[in-house]
C-alpha cells in the first residue's frame, strides 16, 4: 500500500504569522523621497564607507565569528564588558535568537498594543502566546503590563523609544518596573532609537543589562549610524544569557565589512552629533507645521513622527499615502499595527520635509473643499 502523501508542516505558530511588511521603497521612474523606513538622512560616516571598501581585499576569508574588534569598541564606548556583548545581523536576528532560547510552546510573551511587530512574529514562531497590553495615548502602560504577568510569562518586550509611535518611558520607571518583575521573566529592552533621545528623564538601560540576570538591551547600527544595508546590531546581557545566545547564533552572521564599518561609525562622534542636530532641528518643525494644518501628531523623541488623519472627514492612512506618493513622497502605512488612519513619517532632508508639509496642506484644502 502506498503511504498517503502529506507535505511537511511548519509549527502551528508559524502559520499564524503575518509576514513582516517593510517600508515602501522609493518610486522608480521619477524623483521621489523615501520617508518610510526611518533611515538616517545623513547616511553613514565616510569613515564607515572607507572601512567597508577596505574589506574588499579579504572577501575570501571568513569573518571573526564573535566580532571581537567591534565588541571591544563597544566596550570602550559604552562601558559594557565585551564578554557581555553579542553582535548579530541586525537586532532582528538577536530578537529571533531570544525567542528560540527563552520561549517554548505554551509560554507567554508580553508587549504593548503598538509595539514593533517583530515581537509578535518571534513570539508566534517560537510557539508561545502573545499577550498584548493596551497603551495610553500611544504610550506604554507599565502598570497594565505588570497586571498581565502570570506564571506562564517568560519574556516582556519593551521598545524604548517605541516604533511606530515615537514615545518613550523614563528610565526610572523602567528600573521600578524591572524591580517588580519576577526574576524568571526576561525583560528585553529594544533601544534602536536611543541615540536620538535628548530628554533629561530618558536613559539607556545598558548598565542594568550588565548587572541584572534577566535583562537584555538591544541596539542597532541601522538608524542614526546609517548602516541599515549592512544588517548590524548588538545586545548587552548577563554572561548566562550571552552564552545561551552564542550557542545558537550562526557563527558568521556578522560580515567582516559590517563589523569594520561599525567600528568606524562608533568612532566618528562628529557625524553622530550632526545627525542628532539635524533631527533636533527638523522633527519639532515638522510636528508643529503638520499640527497647524489640523492633523494629529503623536509627540516623538525619535527620527520619525506618527501622523493621524480624520476618518470622519473620509481620511485614512492609505488615502494620504496614495496622495503623497503621487508627489514622490513615500511615507509608511501602519495598518499592520492596527493604525489604519495613520502614517509614519521619517524626518528627511530640508527639501523633503518642506515638500511633505506642502503636500499635506494640499490634502487639507482638498478635504475642506469636498
């Protein structure tokens, strides 16, 4: 008797995952401005570009599997022992490794309503149950998160600042939240946009990750450092967590070119400061100009803004996206974050920022006339 033909089946959780939707690319065929992916408007430092090209003569050699030079430079810059740092192909890879290591079938992972979608993807892929906590005015509600902790909770994901809202939690509130969290629960703090924050009550929790047994802090080179194409990220954690992640991390996931560019990027403080100054000039200007037109703008500490449109006036995120795209302005729809009447706008060049305001003014006039 011939055995029935049954195709291989993935884990049930994988079938629940909606594939990640990246920011729309710049339109081809005419001039456009891509403002959908929170990329650095200044791009990488020339030092990183030079280091990247320098790797071309050794393409036949495998990379240093633990990115020793990069971890050493991170230790110098942040005061975290190199042995407590793991580098990966973007913080996305590290989030996936955390899911593999610390989530099992039946476990629970907690994150907020408008949290970065990768937390949901990695929770489901690991066979765990996502526990989604409502936010207050697009801000993470730590008290509500604590109320949802159960005996099955294994991980809490918290982006600070958060994407796509741009809001943040003061450092002292996170310290208190961690103090009240059970010690067997892993607190994952995603600080992808930390370098952009200038608020006095904000502070990185890298020191907490180095000292506590149940904290991981994630960082990336994709945002203010302008190395998104190289896929480079890192995390700090206690030695047992580092050892667990290193056991399953692909040995050569960080390329030599990426590691060299990362070392160079860390060292160019002037370029970092220039990117911060540009953002501090234009983000408040964009927020004020767009709010003056009557659109909602969530207060942000990052290099992007979350814009809100009025469904009572027949407006929606896709409506605004299509209208602006016709003018070569590519923003980010956030329907997959359950925000169908919103768009995310990356702070761009002076020209792009002015064009966005002009485009939104045209939309407002069009709505008023209808």
